[in-house]
């Protein structure tokens, strides 16, 4: 087979050939399990999550709100990063459909930006888990010291978000460098194909054998797993345990001091405690059993692998992580009576505006 090699930005090489690939060989799904979980089950889940997170942003950042509360800043940031995660992951899911993976324009875009999209997905996921930690810590402060939460200013939350964005970018930047995708052109330029591989050694040689770069690329996956999943997961668990302890302590003191309180007040306290306990369990379950497995797979396998057992494991963990992103707005917002009330008011206001608009048109 004769071929012509063309270099682009020292990152991509295109190999032209007269050989034509079959439709089966052009498929971008590596395994039938990956096609089922990522290609069939995930698209409706992604759209459900996008609608939910956009709805969160509309309610939490309402146009009529002059000042946004501290918890709303965190929850809206979480919704934003989850929405970005789902948008960035959508091409990976669409790549399993004939309409897309047989389209050369889509294939070129997908092959050119696949690794960079993966790095941004990792950053959005990392930022989201640290924001979840911030939400849990904020709730812990609200329960243990209600007065301090009103005295504090939003500047601390904004600074926390800036630090999270910068730190997660540094923690996930190694993905941009560690992997490379080679694009080959077949069938007289009518077919595109690509494969990706770990490019750490080539990058190190290109950068003049820099010891610092070597250490960065070698230890970054471990550092990523520790600081993006394991450490925040442990902190979230302890934060939620502290929240439950503070809640039980507060309810105990309330019951001890207020013996003359009505039965209605006692039932209200019990319902509030059960609601917070249930929500805490959901957060613990979501972080521990949905997010953590993906870090374990990435640590020992890496984000790019063509081996069947690893593809299956990655497909399952990616499905769980994306499902968790789509359900975050249910866990953190729809469980809140205050949020549901604001949602109902928002929908009613939009319906009333529509009615007034139709009435005014008919009058003219």
C-alpha cells in the first residue's frame, strides 16, 4: 500500500490511500456494550439533564432577582458545569449513529477535537464535584450556625469558584498533552479514520526531555484521581456526617428547650430532619457509587483504550457519571420545597404573561 504523509501542527498526520473501508470498519463504537449504554441509553438522559439544568439556571438566576443568594450561586454554578459536561459529551454519544459517524464533516470535527473535548469533560466533572462539596459545606454552616450564613458575603463563594476553575484546569490539562489522535484518509479522500494512543513519551522527547514535564505527565493521572474524586468524596462524607450531627443536636436542643411547643412544630422538625437525611443519603450515594468508579477506571486504564474488558468498564462508568450529572438538579433543587415553590411561581408568571399577550392581541 502506497501512502502520502502530511503533517498538521505536528499533532495530526493524514495518510491517503486507495483502500476503501466497509461501513462496519467506519464505526466509532468499539464494543456493543458501549453502543448500548452510550449510543442508545445516554442521548435521552443527556437531553433530560440539559432541560433540567437549564431550568435550574432560569429559576436560580431569575431575571427579576437583583441579588443572588450564596446557595443559589453554588447551585447555579453546579447546574452550569453539569450542562457543559452534557453538551461536551453529546458528540461521543451521537458518534454511535449512522447519520453522524458516516458524515465526514462530523468525523473530522470529532477526530480533531476528541481529546480536547475529553479534557474539558474531565474539568467540568472535577469542578462539579468540588462545587458539590461547597454546597454540602454551605448546608453544614447553615444548620450549625444559622446567623453566620446571613452575615457572610458572596465574595467568598465567587473566590472559591475561581479557585476551583483554575485548579481543575491544571489538574486535567495533562489530557491535552498525553494523548494524540492520528487521522488517516482512505478511499481517495472520501473516508476518514482515526486512532488515538498515549503520546506521553513523544511529548517528553519533543520538549527536550524535560524532567518537570515527565513528572507532570507521569503523576498527573494519580493526582487527578486523588484530588478530583477520592479527596472530595471523603470531605463530602465527613461534611454530611457533620451536617447530620449538627441537625440532630439542634433538634434535640429545640425539643429540650421547648417542652410547651405544639405537636405540629415537633412534626415539622421531624419532617425537616428526614428530608435533610434523605437528601444527604442521595448525595453520598451519587458521589460514592457513581463518580468514584470512573476515577478508578481512568487511573488504571486511562481514557483511551481499545481492549474489550476496559471498553466495557469505561462504558458502564461513563454511563453512571452522565446519569449522575443529569440527576443533579433533581437531588439538589427539586427536593427543595423553596425551589419547587419558585418553579411554580415562575411557570404561573409565564402563563399569565402569555394570556395577557393573547388578550392584548385580540383587543386590537
